[in-house]
C-alpha cells in the first residue's frame, strides 16, 4: 500500500486491489456515461425486480407506516405470517407518542396535507386506543 501525504495532516491511502491492471482500475473508477436509450433499456430489462430501487419514501409514507404499526397492535390487522390478530396496548401508546412527537417537532415545516394527515392518524389511533382500553380494563386514558 502506498501512503502519500497531501497537505498538512492528511494521508491518502490506496486500498485498491494490486491484482487489477491500471486500465481495469480506471474503468472501475470512472463511471460510464449512459445515453438515455441505454438507460431506458436497462430500466425495461430490470422489470419489477428493481421496484424497490424506484420506491421513494416521503413524509406521508413514513407516518402511514408508523400508523399501520399502531393499527396492527390494536388488533385491526392480522399478522401476515400467522393470520392472528393481537392486542398490544403499550405498543399502540408508544406509536401514538411517536406520532405526537413528530407533529410537535415538524410544526411549521409540513404541507397542509401532511399536517392534516398526521393529525387524523393521531386522532384515529387515539380513539381506537380508548375504545380497546375500555373493553379490556373498563377505563380509558390517552
């Protein structure tokens, strides 16, 4: 391994394999520029297997994911593996608390739709939590 000092306090180390030729190293390190036709061919040939690569998460998707976890713990959604519904009120309470924290921390930074969606999800989870708590303990608290 070669170590060259470049400037004060900086050390550059070459960690590339010594078995590669200089041409192979340059090809590997310099990305090939694709034409738009090559790019389209690559996307078309990838088919559905590259769906995960194209999926982008946004705030709405994120809070829906959190809320769906809450609804799962309320017993509204069956476990995909077993088909069984379970009730886990402490997990629901934790999910509600996380969504409330997100609402507080993102205040003034969300679009109107995102804020409305977040408020509605918190409200729906709270109402179902109260309903389930009443059924299991005879009291309610949020």
